């Protein structure tokens, strides 16, 4: 669960780069879509639960900022990626939250409603913290940390640790478990960054493409002969 300062200060650099280059390059849209979903439902959970003003404010601001990020991603993404991301936004950021709110409002009451909502939020937070695994896979594949900035990994780790402490103090296990996992995943990303930060991007893919092009060129020459 991200704080507004983390969202604007760290992720803002990523989207400044996207807007400046007018391209999403190789950045993945899934983490931002998942983050928007999680922040939206955590805001609703905090509003539904008494005495969670800090949780509601933090996640509410975060949801608004991430909505802007998702819109920017859709604007500058290539057509194919834009279509896939738009479908994800429709399912995860519109349809699913609406279904959860309707079910917990109409079919459940009191503590049961809050507990079910908290459980859903906890599961989604685990998925949100797990979404950067896509970036981690890219780092391992390309041997480069270009698309996994250190500050993002550092503040993911720090953010998870802070919210875990807050959850322990408030005895909120729904908040504590996913953020504890976020702390662990953030630490894993920092370790991965330490391993590959000096490495240059892998040339395996480009070399393979060059070989295929040369192979096709030879075939064409043979056909012409």
C-alpha cells in the first residue's frame, strides 16, 4: 500500500519519462492497473471501518494519482498494448470493485461485511505487490535493471515495512499480512538490483533477430540465383 509521497515522488519519474518520450517503451501496465484496484478498495475498506481516517486519506489520494497514471499509460501505449490494458482496466478497475461493493453492501452487514472486504483487499494487495515480479523477470531476462528503478524497489520495501508496523499497532491483520509480504518482495527486488545494477542489457534477443534477418537474406539470394 503506497503513500502519496511515494506515488508522486517515485512513480512520477517513470511517467515523466513516458510523457517526455511520448511512449511507454517497455514499461508494463499491469502493476499500475493492479495498484489502482487495490487502492480503490482499501479506500472503501477504510471508509467502512471506524477510525481509519489515515488509511482512507492515504489510499484515496493514491487512487486518484494512479488513475491519472493509468490514463497516461493508455494515451502513450502502442495500440495493441493500449487495447489489452484498457480491457484490464474495465475488468479490474471498474467491474470488479463495483461487484465487491454491491455484494458487501446488499448481501452482508456489520462485521461480516468489513471482514470480507478486508480479506479481498488483503488478497489484492498481495497481487499488487506481486505484480512487480513481471519487472523482476525482465531484469533476469535482459540482465538489466533499466526498467526496475532502485528507488521504486527501495520505497516498496520501506512502504511495506511502515504499513506493517502500523497494522501491528492497530491489530489489523488484513492490512499487516499483505504489507509484510510487500516488505519481503521489496527486499528481494533490492537484492536483484544489487546483482544486476552494473550489467548491460542482454544482447541475446537482438543477436537472434540479426541472425534471423541474415538467414532470410541468404535464402532470398539463393532463390534469386
